[in-house]
C-alpha cells in the first residue's frame, strides 16, 4: 500500500485470516460451554453431525470474512475534507466522516493481530454515540501514516524508512515508564469489587449454561448439587471466602499486568502518546486541550506505597463512549503524577475553598444502604423463611461494614473551588479527586427539593462532553453564588478546547 489516501484502498490481504479468526473467537466466547458439553456427550452418530456442523460453520465464516475484506475500502476526499469508508457483506454501507470532527485515532493490536502482524485503527468522532469505524488489518507504517493524516492533516513520508525515522523519537524516548513493580503494587491494591464482580459473573454464567444443557434436575441431584449442599457448612463457607479473596488478588494482578504491561508515555506534536498492553497492544493519544476531567485516586495501601491512579477523560459523546475512551494511567509515583498534571494543565491544580455536604446526605445514604436492606431481611424472615435468621451474623457484619464505609465516604465528600479549577473529592476506601477546568464546563444545573428550601441545601451538576460531575446537598446559597460566577466565565472565555 502507498500513503496516497486519495484513492480507495483495501486492508492487508492477510486481514481475511484475521477476520476469520476473530469471528471464530467471538463464536467460541458465546457457545464454548455448549460446544464442550456437546463433545463430551456425543456418540458416534452425533459426532458425525457435530463434525458436519463444524465444517459448515468454518465454511460460512470463511465466506463472510472474504466478503468483508472485498467490500471494505477507505480513502480521503481532500476536496470535501472527508474520510470515506465502504463496508458490508450483503448490504453495503458508506460512512462519511468530516476530518474536523475526528477527535481520537488509536492504533491497537490484539493477540490475533500480533500473530499475523497487522494493526487496527480506531477512529472516534464528535457527534457519535459509539466508535465510528475500525480498520482491522493494516500495516504498522500505514496505520501511523493514516493516523497522522487524519489528526493533523499533514503530508506523510512515502517511504517506510522515512516514516520510521519520523516516529523514532516518540518510541525511543518516553518521559514516563510504568515499571512492572508499579503494576504489581497496583494489581494487589485496587479494583477489588470489580474483580470480585467479574469472578462471580463468570461462575454465574458458567452455572447458567451448564444448567440449560444438563437440565435443572440433573444438576441439583447430581454430584455438583450434593457438593453445593454440603458446602453450606460454616467451615466450607470460610474456606470458600478465603479462596475467593486469594482468587480476587491473583485475578486482579494478572489482569492489571496483562492490560498495562510496558506502559509508557511520550510527547509528540503537543500531545501525549500512550503505549501499553501485553496481549492487546494499544496506542492512544491524549490532547491536553480536549481533556475535560482528570481523576487522581488512591487508597490507604497505595498511599503507603506512594502510587496513584490517573483517569483522563477527553471530550467525547455518549456515556458508553466515555467509559470506553477514558485513558487510565496506573502506578504513577508523586513525581510522575505531577509531571502529567503539569503537561495537561500547565500547572499543578490547587484545591481552594472547601464546600461540605449537609449531614442529611449521610442520613439519607444510611436509610438506603442500611435501614432498607435490614428491613427486607427481617420481613423475609418473618413472612417467607425464618431460617434466614440463622445467618444473623452476616447481617450484623453487613450493617457495621456499610456504616463505616458511609461514614468515611461522608467525611471525604468535598467540593474544592478556586479561580480556575473545580475539584470534587469522594470515596470511602479509594479517595478520588476529579479535576475540571471551569472554562471547559458546557452547562451548569442546580436542583433543590421543596423540603430542603428551609434548610438552604441543594445539589449541583456540572455538564461536560466527557461526562457529568455532581455534588449533592451542599449550601445552596454558596452553590448559586459560584454558579453565577462560572456562567460568566464560561460565556466570556475565548479558549478553543474543541
């Protein structure tokens, strides 16, 4: 391929294999339990049908992959300043993207793409609820050239040697590198609930799939059901909890290392380029002028280990898109964190005046998180099954733990305001500070329930293209005074961050 993008171009021919393997991987992720059970329970006759179905599946998948490759073309219309993509298998689709609407171009490489030595290019735009288009199989040189053309509109070198020389400094001189030891510390001190949820989701999905295949009666009366019934003993429960905690730590550690392995940040053309990943290699760009929310967080263990986690959100559209495009920087020390903030804001943001919530926020949270669950527990015990009272220890533990978390969450819930920044602090265990520059706020809304008027408390929501930031039950007079000032600053600001 050449770097003349004005004529229609196809993906690399090896992309047919990539699409074929990717489709098989997606099918296996959905039907792997059914497939394994079918193989284990099949006899000679069923094996023939199973083999025939597998061959047909391979053939259909190969045909679809070929048609996807043939019908996928892309090019740049320089007269109209548009990037145009043709896709489709049976129904053809033409996607037109205005170059000035492109906000993010990422060069990624998953495990399959590493195996066949191609890269994918993800293009995200303003005014879209999701990723606009993905080119799944192009060479590294072409991906870098197209990325530079789409973002900066520059004429790129036409030789691979010149192109490689252009990016040499960015790849060889990162100003921040996250070490394996930092990833290890982050892996064992963060995302406990997220990892626990993923483990439970996996086993629940596995149980549901097996029950559908084997039938509920066989599952309940078989060896697995007997094991579960015996496992209700106290010792078995304690052992399960211990193994679960160990599993969460190991799972989170492995996931963190695989996801962020080799994390490095380089400066290029006024932007930050993030490269990381062991199985799925990602190359993402952060533009300081488009950064709207920066989150800095750490917990007690991370404080002792002198590490932070940063989350950077750029101007995007749609909540689903915001979650996927947030840039995470794990395992920064104090100096590295300050360097990143300096590059994003040209200074270290300060907290300023502190606004605290009314104690009724704590009362309301306790009502929802403690009183209602305990009431439901006793109602179930009284009207449904009194045996739940045998586990009153768990209920007491839940109440005490939740009350402690609510109290620390209330103590840490603060809003800090100065002339240029708004910082919201929150969290019970992981203390998070979200930083917003005032001139990047797109809208401000306040609310006050009628029974809060005499108490002079209300809530505030700051709307940005990277998501909303809300602060509940603060002093309503103070909030309104600052809202009027912010609206004036937003209206008079001449900053062009989009």
